[in-house]
C-alpha cells in the first residue's frame, strides 16, 4: 500500500505543477479582458504558458517549488502509519519523473539533496479529524513569492486599521518581485508560528471564496481593492490587476500580542488534492 500511495503522491505533484486550478485560470482570463497594453500582453503570455504546460505535460514554471503538503487524516484511517514515508517517496519519484527542479538545499553546506527531500522537507501539515479517510493536498510553493512573505509582531492597539496599513505597505514594497498577479494569504493572531501557518493555509482557499465572518470577508475585499489600486500590475509592469485575491485566517491572540503574517503566492497558485478511503481506493477530488 505504501508504494501505491507514493505513486499517487508523485502523480498529485505532477498534476499540481502542470495543471493550474480552474478558479485561478478563470480569474486570470477575466483580468486579461480588463487590461490593455503591456499588462494585457503579460497576462496573455501567462495564459499561453498555462495552455502549453497542459499540452506538453511539463511544469508551468521552472521553479517547481518546495513540496508542501496538507494532510487531513481520520483517526481510524488504517494507513496513517505509512503516510509520511509514502509522501517522501512520492516526492522522490516526482522529482525524477515529472521532472521537478531539485529545491532542497542544506543550510550549512549548500549541498542540494537532488531529490527535493531533506530535513523537514517535504513539509507536511497534519490535521487529525474524525473518520477513516484521508485527504492530501499538495501545494508546491515557489521561492520567489516565498521570499516576499513576512511576519510582523504588531502592538494590539494598532488594531484592524494598523493591520490593513501593514499589508498594503508590504505589498507595495513587494512590487513585481513575487511574480504578480499574486494571491495573498494573511494570518492574524495566535503566535508568530500560528499566524504564518494560517497565512499559508489561507492560500488553499479557492479564488473568490470569502471568510465565513462578514467583517473578515469585508477586510479581504477591501485589501483586494486597495492593493489593485496601486497599479503595480502583472509582473510589476503596471496594470489593474496586482493581486487575484486576498484570503485571511484568524486565531485568538494573547492580550499583549498581535501577530500578522503575510504569505504571498505567485500567479501560479498551484494546488491539487486527492482522497484515500479505508479500502485503499485513491481518487482526485479537485
């Protein structure tokens, strides 16, 4: 069963780096229709790239990212004990077969492992739930956009107004570096580590999917409009579309802290999911 899951993980990663999600592609198309001049040209090039990736069955970007997984596993899932090993092996297979660019480098020696595995890589986010099934989502995270992610420990008194100011100013500073139009995930509250985990998890949400809390949903819309009003545009060359969406996740905080994390994802907002049932049947769910 471990070999079967590893094979499925390799296929999952392959789909993630080759086939852009429909919700992302649709909003890119709408953005292109609104634009003119160089902005329209840039978005046309991006969409042509998406088309060629599917046609040629090759990754849509040379940076196939850090292999990151979100695993929601039932307490009674019978294969929980082999999941981690299967995911690691699946990454090795995908690196060779897709192929993926090797992106796991030792911080002391600078040596590349050559297979996208290493200490804590691939990184797996675990969530234990009721039931006997498992859902695995792959999110290959590109380095350029990751470099424009950040965290600020704000003073509680700065409040929501301060949070919005921080996010807008940071995205203006980021400019064209994260390969816009981007998707922006924001994590508010918890501790420093919790905020960043929330910010990155927010990127899994589909474009246009709003937070269940009306006030938070309103913040998402407000920040989306504000960042797009900067005119940074596709690839930082100007235009109406700098971000495709803004997603916010929140947690309760300590009275003395207001952590705010920003996780930036490039135009290639790559994510794919699969489900495994208790009988070992595997199928795609995206």
